[in-house]
């Protein structure tokens, strides 16, 4: 009887080990597949970003970009210089608007 129990126990251990090995191999394959997928996506994104950066740097004759940046800098500088006057003017306008509505 002990002999049969021992054999049965070994068969069960073998089956569990076999199933665990299959699951482990499947997880390893899935992990490798995901790792490969992520590496491919990373390379694709690097190529896209490299292409866009080259487009931006090799853009010739377009002064609109520079002029827009320059206008933004001027507007920000004016807003910084006249900040107090602008805030009081905006508050006055909203005060009159509130009185008109209210």
C-alpha cells in the first residue's frame, strides 16, 4: 500500500512539475514577445522623432515661425512691464460688466 501511495505521489509531483514548466515556458515566451514588441515600438518612435526633428531643423525659408516666436516674446515682455496697469484695467472692465449684469 505504501508503495502505491509513493508511486501515485511521484506521478502527481511529475504532473504538477510538467504543468508548471509549461506555464513557465509560456510566460517566458509571452514576456519575450512583449519585450520584442516594446523594443520594436521604441525603435519606431525613435525613427519618427528623428524624422520630425530633421524636418524642423532643415526647414528653410520659413520666417513665420521666427516671427511668431518674436511676437510672443514681445507680448510677454509688455505684459510683464505693464502688469499692474493691465490687472487694474481688467478688474475695472469686469467691475463694470458685473454692475451692468447685476
